[in-house]
């Protein structure tokens, strides 16, 4: 067990995990792990290599050898920037399809553990507190109503000049939530030792302050 502190932030799509986790990491000077990006990269690399998203053995073998780097806010796969490519709606669905396979999840474990470096780590995803960092010093289950989350995703897409359909986004979020919660390998759930933080009515700053306050109780300054 490592004594390097980890703050694990898990929750459903568009609950604000990434935004809140990055701000908490900045405030504490910690490293940041966007674990969802790894599943998105597996989906993208699978597509590029013509491996079907239901082919567990081939995906797991490929995932173990992927050369992934996070640098200056960009995601690199084999030296190529894929930050935008992995954020597409197609890759959101693909990530949740490849993420059901235990072999794929196992292949990504060491890579995630390597992010635990001094002075600490803030990690966001679906199983940070339950599987990847079960000994995390602070665990948060971040959520918001599906309607609020769909609205947030809609505004994000429109803000980037994309076409977006609110009803379609809500349907996609609900089907991804269902797949993430119902799978047998590392399903999305609130850990017993995680605090529940519903951000439906909270600003980003309020959510960040709540996480920092919780972490300050369990992580020595
Ligand atoms: O990482 P995750 O999919 O959980 O969500 P995100 O990408 O961090 O957040 C989705 C959007 O919701 C972003 O545009 C955030 O700025 C916004 N947000 C918000 O409006 N209020 C919050 N309390 C948290 C996030
Ligand atoms: O940003 P958003 O919350 O929409 O998605 P993400 O965090 O990038 O994750 C994309 C997909 O990867 C999720 O729907 C999950 O199926 C999967 N995932 C996972 O299984 N375990 C994680 N720790 C992170 C993501």
C-alpha cells in the first residue's frame, strides 16, 4: 500500500468529475489522472486497427502495448495528438463498450497505478475508489441529475460550435449510465467510504471547495 495520497472522484458522465478533479489537483499541486481517456484511447486504437469493440482478447492484448502520454493538456497515442478524436460521441460509446471487458480493465491497471506519484494524485473515473485505488485517502462520488448532466454536455458541445440535440444527448447519457452501472466488471457505484456530492445545484467552485474540505480531513497538510 502506498502512502502517497490519492483523491478518487467517481461518477456518471457529465457530472463534472473532470472539471472538479483538475481544479482540485491544481489547488493542491497534485498530479491528475483522467482514467476515462484510457478507455477512449482503447476504443479509438481498436477502431484504427479494425478490432471490434466486443473482441475482448484482441483489445486487451492491444491495450497492454499502447504508448499513451498525457502532456501539456494533450493526450498522445504513439506520439500523435488524439485529444479531440477521443472526445467524439462515437468514442464515448466505444469507451463504454470496451470498458465492460475485464481483460481490458486489467491491461490498464499498471498504467493507472503509475500516476500515483508525490506529492499526490487526483484521479477521476468510474472505479477509482473501488478497484484502482481502493486505499485512496479521500473518495467522492460526484453526481447530478441526468437532465442537468445532459444540459451541461449540450452547452459544452454548442460552446465548441458543434451541432447538438439535447434529447439525443440525454438518451446517450442514460444508455451509457446503464451500461456502466450494470456491467459485472468494476461497475459504477458509490463506495461505502465515499462521500456523495450531488452537483445538480452547485457551482463548480462550490463542488471544488467541498472536495478540498473532505480531503483536508483525511490527508495531512
Ligand atoms: O468529467 P465529466 O464528464 O463528469 O464532466 P465535465 O466534463 O467535467 O463537466 C461537464 C460540463 O459541466 C463542463 O462544461 C463543466 O464546466 C460543467 N459543470 C457545471 O456546469 N457545473 C458543475 N458543478 C460541474 C460541471
Ligand atoms: O467524460 P465522461 O464522464 O462522459 O466519460 P469518461 O470519464 O471519459 O469515460 C468514458 C467511458 O469509459 C465511461 O462511460 C465508462 O464506460 C468508461 N470508464 C470506465 O469504465 N472506468 C473508468 N475508470 C473511466 C471510464
